[in-house]
C-alpha cells in the first residue's frame, strides 16, 4: 500500500513547512527564555521559584504563568512538556487555588512539576467533547494560564484530595470503536464526568517519564487530580477513557484503585481497520510516516514506526512497516489480547461492542449507566449525545477525514492480517468479532 507521487509530495511539503515554523518558534523561545531567566534573577522571581520546592513554602509553591502564545507541530500527537508555550510570570499561589477553581485542570507532568491549565472562562467544563475530542485538545486553546506545581507539593495535594468520592470507571478500548462517543453520551447526563484520554495519565507511561520516582504513587496522584472534586457539581461517577495501549495496564489500575470498575470497547475488524487508517491519515505526523515509508530501506522503516512507542512488538507482523493498515490492526489485536488475558486472570472487566451501540443504543446506554452507578432516568439524556460527531473538534472529525479512503484489502494484506489473527487465536479478518464478557447484547448476562 502506498500513496501517489502527488500525495507524497504534498504531505512532505506540508511537513517541511510545519517543521520550519516550529523551528523558528523554538529559536524565538530559546532567546525569550534566556532573557526571561535573567529578568527573573534580577527581580527575585528565580529565587522564589527555587525555594518553592521546600516543604515550608507549600502555601506559595505554585507558579502561575500567563500564556502569551503556544505552538506545536501537531497538537493531536504532541507530548506536552511546556516547550510549546511562551509564558510570563504572574504570581505564586497556594495549591488550594487549584481545588477552589473548577476551571483549573491537570494537563501533564514534567520531570519536576505537575502542570495545570486555567481556563479563560470560569464556567467552562473543559472535559466536554464540544471543546475537544480529547482533554488536551480542549485545555490548550481554552487556557489563559499554566500553573506549575512541584511534584512534592503535587503529592501532598493528592493526599489532601484523596481517592474520587464517586464511582470510578476506566474505559479501555481498541481505538476507533466509539469510546469517544460514549464519553460524549455520559457527559450529556450532567451527573457523570467523562474525561477523554487525559494527557497527564498517558505521560507516565511514556519512556521518558519512567525514571520519575516513585512512579506508582505518581500514577495514583494523577488519577486523583484528573478526577478532582468540583465546587459546582457533585458527579455520581468519573469515567476516564484511555488510549488502546492502556489495556496492558488493566491490572495496574485495579491495584491502584481496588474499588474501580473497568470496561472495554471494541468493534469488528474490517470497519476498525478502515477507521484506524482514516485516523492515522488525519494526523500530519502519521501521514508523514506513511509518505516516507516507501522511500526508506527496511531498517529505517522499522525505526520510523517503532519510535511511536505504544505498540508491543509481539503484535507487529513482518509486513507492518510496509502497510500502515497492519499497524492499526496490531493496535486492535493488542488491546483485545490483553483484555482477554486479564479476564482469564479473574479481573472483573466486561465489554461493549460498537455495533451494538448502533443497533440498540438504549440498551447499551442502560448497561453503561448501571456500571457507573447512575439511574436509568438519565437514559434519554445519554441518547442526546449520539446526535453530534464526538470527534468534531479534532483533526479526526468526519468532515476532516472523509476524503481519506482506506484502500481495498488485497490478497497480500488479507494473508498478513489473517496470519496475525491466527497467531493470537482470534477470528479472522472478515469474521464477526464477539468477545467473551460482552454485555451490550440483550441476551448477554
């Protein structure tokens, strides 16, 4: 599978232009930060910043910075570390400022700090999909300030907040299977806070964060602050949707939060692969990989895709680096295999199939509400969430990816795909997929 010459050139030119803009921004930022540090040293801000990590300065340890400008190559793919912003010092605050203001939400973690965003609108509920299909994509364009909290103070704040005082549900999935739609449906209830792929949780599973100690405690701290208490609402449940690679950590989440509930979503393989292809082509950096793959020797092709870093190599096949559709298939199979393994180990996790949401939305919504500990009286509200594209505010919106048509499955692709399915004892490519533990059909337990 390869792009036409015109498509390849168009993508590479767009990529080159984006990299040029990012490089210019980075150079400007380097100069800006150096001058800023000199000014901070002169006016005493730098000394306050250095002393903010001391336990006795807890009540003034949060540095609040105004956002002057932000830029990234591709926000849908960028791991936020703070280098994407031009910031100006505003003041130092107490960590209680975070809990006292509902429009302050956790964005990400660096090696030394937890980073929160403060929304421009005090009434914004930034987790709603009308602002962004994923939390990060809603937080960044709607923020006016960033708040940097030293990790020691972050842990202390977490201990003050404690575990969520409502039902906690982790939503795992194969990706491109309606999980963002479920987030949107649950948020329509106004009694469930459903959060889509919080960057802060993802960050602690990236290789560059593995030397942050203690990592397990930080993971618990992050979930506590993502599912933070609010002043204006008291949710019945927090539903946290996670990317597909988190399925390998189902056991970890149960260990961190023994009373949590976990749910898995999937769909049949053929529509899943086609949707994965459109998603990949909806991200410029992924489109660039697709364009470069045919131009590189096999050794470099492997480096290009392995660098993504979220797919266990057991789920690659020998042709993965020649056909991006097999990369999407690997993500699907990996999540399913881990789901089934954890069920076999006795973990209480059940599954929802996307096709059942389409054919019987009331029944499926009722099952999800029950899992969240919410009333059936909210059923009609959840169905309102099916009326709009849940990805509408992202580069994966239907209108944005409708022109990316997944190539037809040729015999070579079918052979590679079916070999991968057989290797993991799953139904073949075009067979119906109905996993053990699926509760979205009326005849299910």
